[in-house]
C-alpha cells in the first residue's frame, strides 16, 4: 500500500514555460524557436543542454548564467516562483494530504530552488533537492535518499515525475511505485513510448492522481 507520494519538480509541479521564454529572450531567438528546439531534444532523447549548443554553437551555460546573474541580480532569470506552479498543484496536494498521504518533494534542482519551494508553503511534509543531497537523478543514490527520508519501505512510496529515464524507470528499479505525468515535452513524448507501460499510472494532472489514490 502506498503511504508516501514523492514529487519531481520541473514539469511535475512547476511549469517551466517562463524560464525557457526568458532564455529565448536572452539568446536572441523567438520563443517558438527555443521551445521547438527543446522539444526536438526531448524527442531525440538528448539533454536540454544540447538545445543551447544548437542555438549557439560553443555556448558556455555556466558562464552565461554567471553573466546573467551579474546583469540582473534581482531577476528570476533561470529560477521560478509561486506564479510558475501548475494550477492543480495546491488543490491536488491538499486533497492528497486529506487522504492521509505523506507528501515529499524531491527533484534535480540547484541550491536556490529549495528556498523557492519552501517559500510557497505547499501542503508537503518535506522538500529536498539534488543539490542538498549531493546526488542527482537517475543515480540510484538519489532514490536511496528518497527511501531514507521517507522512513518507509520502497514499495510504500509512489514517485511522480514527467520522465521515464530520470523518474519512472530508476524509481521502479529502486522498488518504488511510479506515476508518469504527461506534462512538458518529455512527459508527453515519454508517455507514447513502450516503456511507459512500466509506470503504475500515467496521469494528466494531480487531480487524476488524487482520483487514482482515493480508490
């Protein structure tokens, strides 16, 4: 029986449209171009880093982020805030909490994401990031950390994410139950792959997750 639900962040709870739109403006291309190239990388199974190199050959992501930070220290830049939450997140988490589930956020995120997530005062029991743990998905060590902080057996944990490679498959290997959410380019594309059948659930939003877990 599932007792703990653990959520990925980007394109599971957070809509990254504004982040990628700001990147398009920064790189001097249309937003359609930025999002289109990003979708192409998702379709090809490539990292989003490749989108930058296609748009700007020789692009140095770390250097560009540092320059952007100096130029706009108070702006959101590559970060997110409460306005980026998908609209079903707050009611969905509240409904799951009412059903008695322990709720944890744990995803691949940089240092500043922890403060941004905790500032939202979401109905969750804990927030964890790959930066805080020093290990990132899909490394098995990340999912070992999930098990450790939950205090439960792996089979009592449901991991929810938008990707097969980073979320569903490694969480399943770790012994967890899984849900693939069809959000963002990876979510929609991965839901069409044969491996999606390995997820316990394929959902469109958190309302659907509530319905599944309320049965």
